[in-house]
């Protein structure tokens, strides 16, 4: 009877444990998580969670507290794994105990990037990755009035929208020349810049921070590369994440820009698999995919291998983002700009709806939609079925998108 030990109890780790049970395994499962308490869902942390009453916290649980008991899953929370001993299949934990395993699943996730400045430790300075981060940010919202958000990606923009809803003045500082530069098309970047500016958010692109200022241990402002100074009493740094690979590397596993695995998420040790945000799986995607979908998919895939159950069908990677009253949904991966990359925009059926279809070398590679679920679903279908969609078709506003499903 194998003992499955999963390090990390966020979306990937819990998905794997849940699928093991759903696919018929009655073997022992232990989940180890460095955070204390019941694990929280990640997507709401930059949105609904910040405005929720503390009494509502249970609604943000990934699984309710009694689920672990009902599923006969041991949750060891508030403890970290400090070493993997592959020879005897044991783990050393931060509380001084050890944990044996037969099959080990690493769902280690990623850590938020921090600015290389001592003032990052000042009061009022935040990153936003897990429940503890969100609780700290929510506590400071009550007394803050001026916020600077560093980073114009999904997390930064979602947080900016939430901070505006709380009545704070907000400035977003993005080093790239446009918002969402790493993940979205130029049209979507422009759309969201206009959206935020329409909600009185100041957007500054093409510049970075050179200094933070603090008085009596509390953040008071930032200095930009062009010398401008912006006062603030709350600073949120959302400049991406760094994959957690140190534990795997110390154990002698192959790592790069993430933990390196086979197509089926097996590491260089046959008894250790890795899933989630910090994994580079051979033959899947050219980059690490940081999404709830990828976390759940990889967890399900590993569980199906252990149990012999049905594996999940491959899907195009998909993402979503809620900002104000707009829902961005995207499928596929938007490539970096190039001579062979073409973006086609279409108006949606709903008022204010929009979709952007991206082609690389005349092949559809991504679809993004704002308040246009039909375009998203049809675009995702075309990507997954490898439908021969042409840019000229999408540019034709008389085209009924439903015809692409034929």
C-alpha cells in the first residue's frame, strides 16, 4: 500500500489528492503545507477576498476543513519541508520530525519577486501570493489612502481595481511599454489601460522604481527612474514570481526555469513527480504555465498514472481575470511580437464585448475575449481541435463564429 506525500496544499496539491480518491485510491495520503490553517483559493485573493468580511473566510476555502477528514487525507499545515532524502524516501520537516513516503508529489508553487531594497520590509509594503499575504493587505486597506502598484500584469491590475473599489487613489507602475506585455496582445493591453484610466487609476508604463522611502518604518513613497516621486502609504509589488526549485535542486533533481519533468510530470527520480506553477514539463509548453487550470490538470494527470484511471484530455491553456465589471478570458499562449504574428480584433455580441484572435505563421495560437464568452468558447474549441481558421475569416465581421464549430 503506497503512501502518497504531497508537498504543497494549494490548487495543484489538493487537486492531486482529490483525484487520487475519486479515481479509487484508498492508500494513505499526506498533504504538507507551510501555511497554517485551511488552504484558500488563490484567484479571489486579489479581488473578492479583499472586500469580504472576516466572517466570510470559509467561502474562500479550497476545501472546507472537514473535507480532509472525510477523504481520509492527513493535512500537516504550518510546517515546511527542509530536505528530501531520496535514498531512504524520507522528508525532514521544519518541526524536527521526519515523514516517510513511497511516492512524492512536489506542488511547491512559486514565490513572489521582491524589489532589491531594504524598505521592502517597511510597514505598508506587500506582495500578494497566498492567504497570509492577502490577510496582511486587507488589514492595511482600512487605514490607507494612496496606493502604488508595481507591475501591470494580472495580479497588479486586479489588485488596482480592488483598491479603487476601496476608495484609494491608485498609481500603477509598469517597466514594460504596455500593460500585460508578457501575456496579452497589444489590443487587450490598450483596452485595459483605458478601462483603468476610466476608473481614475494613473498608469505609468516604460518606467521602473529606483528607490522606496519610509518614515518611522512605514512606506511613504517611491522614486521612479525618471526622478518623479510618488507619495503612498500602501505599496503592492506584483512583478511576477520565481519558481520554487531549491528543495528539488538540493535533492539532486533536474531543474531549470522550474522543476524539469517528463511529459507525464515525472522528475529525474521515478518516485517523485512535480506539478503546478513551477514545472517545465517536456513537450507540453515552451514556458511555465502559471494558472489554476494547469495546476489542476497536472495534479489530475499524476493521480491518473498512480491509479490507472482515466487521464484528463489535453486542453489549450486557459486563464481568466476579473477587473471591475469586465471578465477577460483567454485560451492559448500569446507569442512575443514578431513579423509573423498577427492580431485580429472583433466586436462581441454583447455591448462592450471584444475578442482578439492571434495568429503566428498563419496558425491560430490564442484567443482573448472581454465580456464575450461565445468568442472564447469557440476560439478555445478551434485551438484544441486544431481547426484551420484563417485570419481573413476572423477579420470578416459578417462571419458567424458558430460556423467555425462545423
